[in-house]
């Protein structure tokens, strides 16, 4: 199972995240900890998740004196996965007319990535 949320372009990720988390909790009831970047640090997001129960949210922040690029803990996992997905030509641009079609192609891309990794564990994507 995979929890994917596709929304309109005029909705901020932070505003759509509570719906995604609710769907993920339904699919994965054992989910207890969530990593998020600084965009999700606001009180509105915390209030939306507060009603969800035992879920804790850890905001991954940059160091105060940091200049330029630096690998942040846990953030690299998301960035790497998004990079793998954008290597799939169909997902490089958002041309799908229906959100359900976009979700289907994202699932197919992840299935392809995971099958390749199962067939040959030395492959990274």
C-alpha cells in the first residue's frame, strides 16, 4: 500500500498534508513518527495533526549558521526518492488531466523501482 495525495496547484503542501497523514494512518495504523521540513513547523499543521492521536512530528531544521547546501538528516531520503521518480519520463512533467491517472503512474513508477531493487539489490534506483 502507498499513500499518495494529488491536489490542485493552488493548495500549499502544508495545507494538504493533514489529509495525506490521515490517509496514511488509515493504511498504516502503527505509524508513530513523522519527519517534516520547516514548511510544516506552523501551529496550523500541528493543530491539524493534534487530533490524530499518538503521532509525533519531528521538524528537520537547518543549522543556524549554515551557508550553502548541506545534507540534512532524514531529508535526503525524500529527496532521493523524488529524484528516482523524476527519472521516469512520464512523471517529469505534470500533464495528466485526472488526479487518479497521476496517482496510478506514481504507483507504477514506485513498483518499477522496487522490483528492480528486489531483483538486484546492488542497484540504487
